[in-house]
C-alpha cells in the first residue's frame, strides 16, 4: 500500500527590470494554478490561455488520491538585473578547458540567487545558517516546505530541477577567468558573488519561467541584444513542462533502486526513453497546457499502481482504459528470476495542437514496453559511455509518434525473421529471447482485447505433449511406450508430481523420471518443437535427485536436439541449474534419464525447465575465438593453453558461474597475465555487418568459487566499422551474469 503523503511547496516569484510580470499574474493565480482543489475543469489564465485543472488535481488524480500538494507563493520579487543580460545556456557552449576563452553560462542559478537575495534571505540578516534556511522554507501556516520552486519572467524558455550544490558549481564556472561573460552586469563582481554558503543545505529546487517572450537572436555568450520584450509578447509557459519538472521534485520515487533519485526520472533519456507524449516524464513531445498522463511505469515507480500479473500461458485479456482504470498488465518476459517483463496498457492516442487547445483522440491502442529491472541491455551513447536500458517501448516503427498498436495489428508474429538487429518493434528481451507474441488486438472503441501467446515451452506443464518410452538395453534395445502419469512398473515411468520428495530441503512440483528397471536402463521423452518457430533455442533447467534416493549409483541426464547434446550426472541430494544454448536445434528436444549401472532408486527430477526461442546468430564469438589474436601484458597467447602465468584464453566445457548456474556447453575462459593491472585482449577478424544492423550480446561472469579482488575487472569492447571505432566498458556483476550489447575485442584491465 502506498504511503498517504502531502508535499508542501513554496513558490518564489521573481521578475526582472526588462521583463516585469503582467498585472493579471498575481500570486493568487499561481496559488490556484498549483494548489487549488476545485478550479474549473477548463479555466482561463490571465493572458487568456486555457488549461485543465491545477497541479494538485493532476497529482491527486494520478495517485488515486494518495498524494496531494499544498503550499503558497510569495509576492513578486523585483530584481534590478535585466533578464536578457543573464547568460542563458545554449548547446553550442563549452565549459572552460585549457587556456583559451569560452562561452558558458546558465540562467537558473542567477534567477534563484536574485529571488533569495531580493527577499532578504542572506546570512547577514540571520543569526545562523539554520535560522536562514528555516526562514526560506517557512510557509504562512508555519510549516516547512519540502520543495522549493522558483518561477520567473524570462526572455527565453526552459526549466531545470537542480540542487543547491549544482547552483554553486554553476556560478563558480560562470566566474572562471576563461569565461567571456564572467561578471554581474553593472558590477565588477563575478557571478559567484551571488552565492551564500548557508543555502547549500536547502532541499532540491525547480526553476522555470512562468512566462517567456522567446525573443530569439541570442549572442554567443547566451545574452540577448534587445530590445526589451513587450508584455503582449509574453506567453505562459507550457504546463506540461511545469508539471514534468514537478514530477522530478514532488513525486516520491519508491523504486529508487532503479534510478537512484528522489523523484521520477526523465523518460526521454537513454535508460527509459523515448516516451514522447505517452508519459508526462517523456519530454514531453507536446507543448500544451493539457499535460499528458503519467504512464503505468511512472505510476508504478511512485507506488500508485500495481500491475495485473498473468501466468505463462496463452491468454485473452480485456484491457480497460488506462486513463480511467489505472490498468496495466504484466507478463514475465524471461527465465524465472530474470526481472524481464512485458507491460501492456490500453491508451488513448492523443494529438496535441495549440497550447491552450484540448487534445483530440485518434482512437485507442495498446502501449507495450519491455521492462528490464536490472538494465541488462546496455546501450552505447555519445563518447562511448554505456547506459543500462531499463525500459523500451515496442514501437510500430522508428517514428516516435507511432507507439500504439491498434486493432488488427500483431507484434512479433512468427516466424520472427527480421534479421539480426532488434529494432523498436520486437518483444524479445535483453537476452534476445522471444517469450511472447501478441497475436491479436481487437476492441469496441473503449475496451481492448489482446491475445498474448506464449512462445516458450515448459518441460513440466507440456510433458504430456512429448512421446515417452522406457528403454532396456541389450543386444537389442527394448523400447516400451509410457503413458504420462501412469506407473509403468519395470518399464520405467514419468509423472508430474505436485508434491515431490525434497531436494536439498526444498519441495514443490517436479517432473519425475525413473529409468526402466535394468542395468543402464533409461526413460526417454521427445518434445516436438514446431510451435516454437525454429532457429536457436535456449533451455533454462533446474534438475536434481532427492535425498531419499540414497543407495542409487546415479543417473545421467541428457538434453539433446539436432547436433547439440548436453549431459550431466545426478546423485542423491544433487541440485543443479543450467542455461543451455542449442545453436542448431532439430525438430525435437529429447530428454533422456539413464541409469549408471543399476536402476535402483534412480529417481531423477526436472524441477523446472523452459525452452525459449533465442535470437539468430550472425557471428558466434565463441566459435570464432580460436581465429582471434589474443595477447596479454606478457605477450601473445596460444589458444587453449591453460593455467599459464602469462594469461589464458581457452574454450572450456560446462562452467558453473558465480550465480550458481552452469552455462554451456562451451564457455570462453579468459584470464589476464598474473600481475597487478594485468590485462588480456582479443582482436577478432573483420566481419560484414548485415545491412539492417546487428546487436552484440555476451553473458559475462566469474567462475563459481573464484575469489574476486576488490578492484574487480573491467571489460572494454571496441568495434571498428569503416573508420569509426565504438567502445564501451562494463563490469561483470558479482551477483548476476551481464548480457551486454557488444562483445567483440574484449580487453580486461
């Protein structure tokens, strides 16, 4: 249950000598705009702009009445500076570096300082820093504000959620000797003379123009030549922008482990976006006084929504309108415990035109996004930096306006042959696995019916689809057909047990296999794979043998398909987890449990097992590893020469990683030379990237039981296409494998 919360807000109003507030924009109007509980549903602003309700109403409704806003605004504080003489940030600006001069500046730190200083909130007027901060935060009712907002009149637009530490840093940079415009207009003092050290401990702030003229024609240093804007040229800032910034500041993010911040994150950045007009935090893409809804992801992060979870089977689901029902469906989109999900919601396709014009509807559709809570899909961004991709909207195409799937559409209907690059349309998760397709969307104009189809096969729930035989070896192997859940006596048996014998103290459901009662007897099941669509497959399996099987001489458990065969041994009390890649599977998956000698008490369990279609491979870095050139800090390496102090690169068989899961049947094992700051590098020969692009994936991890030094290891990946080299770096987690979006030419340092 979310926490009932009221956020107290203090709004500072400041205007400038060249841009004074029009008469109608009084503090009472700002109070209504932010805090009123009952303004008209469509109310005019003093400049005639129309808008829909207050910020309090927006947050109160979005949270299903769990969160509210209250507070008050100050009188207009009059600055003696001209706003157009304050540097306004531009993308062409560069911070000082080296000895040359440069242009750089931001207007918000000056605006905040002018508001506080103009109201007399400086240290020389108070007995202590604590007394000053308490006065700044004090509301007329005596309460202390949780949030500080600064609204101003401006010659340009913009807005920023910041903290006071950033404010000091910006003022210091603006005062640097190398900055062209580094002094306060009409003064010999630098910009950082506006700073008061007692402000540093104040809560986070939000600064944005309430009205702006957008005069244009800025100088290189971010100032404007004039003339002063007329009051008739001022226009109220987009409320979607105002509300967006308040989402960073006033909405408590209960999923801070995702973003690390107090408020909601931007959904237009690389980690979450782009969302555009599908979420208030998505930019927004529309300049409007009718703010778009907070998405299901934002509401879930705030604790205002619980997803409807559905089991892993085919479904026909009714999606009710998200805007009125706060309804969103969650499907697990990965192996158990992987934290990969698909989220579906029924959204209105709204089109925004003029600021004060209500949006028009283009019909309803399904908004679908992939949610990867660990950010296992990595994305290379500007400068070679790596961002964890947490959320990705499944778009119809590269157009950010085409995000809804309308009636009659399907997503990833098999066969999934779209090449090797997973663009915006795919439902595949970060590991390239296709667990679901959306095979049908229909609706009556309000409710939508969706039919997600499970594309993975469960070895337990689908065991009745397999053909089972007991096998007794000899001069001629005797094979006897077994009926599921039917005791076959000496011919062996297979059954789904809801309550099994314990394995390492754990009970639950299991697929129970007993070989035929003969020396080296076996039980074999053949699962047809036609409905999975062909191509590479990945098997996640948990297997074991109960402690009560004491006296058994062990069972050999084999999974095979096509030319790929994987074998493991089970003994009483054994519990193992596997991640098995079938690179070229056949039309069937064979599961074989074979007695190693006597079949007495050979009770083999498949505790869980999922076979899922995997992404096609254009280039296999394990298979090609012997063709790469490998070297370390000690020189060139010989492939497959193990346990050498000069370092090692070898293709090994099954390997248990730090997660406890066995990966295989092949693992590329690398080790730097045995020295401080040792490193290993492999350079793969060039390969033609497909015309429609490709994605690079790797599972990185530690060998189980290996002691990892405190400073760990960094894996850097570089790819050269033409004359351009792209590089990324990541550290394998000490708690999970890390699939990454690139793995050629890995170098560990």
